C-alpha cells in the first residue's frame, strides 16, 4: 500500500490509496514437474481507493486473472520460446513472414549484431 497525491487543474489536492494484492504460483515448464524448471505465473489486483472520510470507495480495480488458462498458455509459450513476442515479430518476422515488406526500417536492422564487426 502507498499513497498517491495529485493536484487537479483547479488546484485541489487529492489523495488516493494504491493497494496491490498479488499472488504467484510456480508452473512447470514441461507441464509436469517443477524440478525440471518452472516460471512464476503471477496475478492479482491493484485497487485505487478514495479514502475521503464518509466517501470511502474503490475508484478503480485493475485485475490480472491468475485463473486464466489462455493467459497461462500464452505465458508458457513465451517463456519456453515457442512463440515470438509482438516486438520480436515486428523486427524479425510476423505471422505472415513479411516484416521486411511491412516495416522496411525493421528489415534494415534485422541483421544488426549478427556480424563480427558489432
């Protein structure tokens, strides 16, 4: 928990409480045993709370669901390298393999760092 203070355009100071509630679980890379390697799968919520006396309320709740099988599968694929991140796909080839045609600047730098001259 922490406090966040901001000033509105009309000069009023507003204080909010930022509360973060998280959990994590070890997920086996191979889907069977954490002894063979694992990654942390995190989830939880961040709450922005108005603590004004007599008007206490949750203004915003930002949630990252730790029970989502789709999100778990995407993170496992990303961690094990079986999929490319969207940024990597931009520079080194997207789903259609046409990154060079779609983004010529990215194609120009695709080989950067692969040669001995740095």
